[in-house]
C-alpha cells in the first residue's frame, strides 16, 4: 500500500481539526469529469465539519446517511452535519446535524478495510432522495458514476459545483495486480484505472452509483494518487457490507 501525502489546504485544515481528510494520497477525487447538478444526483450529500465540506455521503433514508469510516474516524457527532439539496458545496439546500456516528467496528485505518460508517441525523431530511443499496456485487465492466466536490487534479483545487465522471468496474484480480494481493479485500470493489478519470481529495465517502440507475454500488474509499494510469479507484463494496448497514440502520 502506498502512503504518499498530498497536502492541500483542505487536508491541512482537516488534519489540524483531527478529521482524516482521505487517506494519504488516497483520496476521493473527480478528475476528468463534468459539472452536474443535484437534480441528477439527489442522493448526494456534502458531509461538513463545522460547515466546511470534508467528504461526500449518500442518503439511504430520511434519517440515515452512509459515508466512509475514514471520514468520521476520531470525530464527534456534534461537529458534523450534512448538506442536502444543493449542487454547490457549503451553500444552498438544507443542513441537518448528525446525532450519532456508527463506524464499522472492524474499520482498519492502516489497510483502509471495512471503510464504511452510518450517520443518524438529528432531524429528517426534506430535500434529496434516497438511493437503493445493491444486494449483489455489480458485474465486471459495469458503467458506474462517481460524484462529488473533490479536487479536479491530484493535489489541485476543488470546484464549487458538483461534478461527475463515469468509469467501468474491473476485476478484483486486476485491482490486486495494481495494489498487491493483500491490499484488496472482499470489502472493496475497484473501477477505472485507464487514467484521466477518477475521484480525488474531497470525494471520499461519496457515492459510486450504477450509471443511469438508483443503485449504490460503492463508497469512495482510496486509491494511489488521482486518475493515474494503472491505478484504479478503490471503493467500499456495498453488496458485501449490506448486512451490516441493515443491522444498524434498518435500511
């Protein structure tokens, strides 16, 4: 596993606040994508720390949100909120405070395994729309779309408007070839790797959606750099973690 650091202003601020930005150089990232709107992705949320965007997240019910564990690790619910119904980070839509964080008990911050967390909201959302959770891992070659407000290039600045990019899922063996067999577990799925299109810093925790469908296949987790050839994005595997989500949220 690679542990190189990209130290953007967001990363530096997050570290100072005790909030993990996205794993070192492993960061959610929209590179090579295009601007999009909340109307197309009503499940997309901005996870905020004291009203500052730090990660993405997805609506799975009016009171429950799913994100990455590395976005919540070491955080207090009192410091977090989500913004729904806006195409722009840190403005518009509606904000709901987080009342409870349920982080996967097996989350491994070193290997970025079991990288998933649930957030219970203090009051129900009235904006946005829930996304359904896949029950079966999507097939290799499936076109999937990742969205968020992550950096536009490795170590670069973030846009104010939400962006989207579509990539194809790849085999777990191909992902292991890139990162090493011990780095990729059944709790992970991989997509992209052709270079030029990927998620980046600030997209962490956001949705990997089956293109054109209201199905959540993955949660932005980690990767080596942003949009580098031969290094696909790695996402928490919703199908594998579906039982845990149901157990703790009832969704």
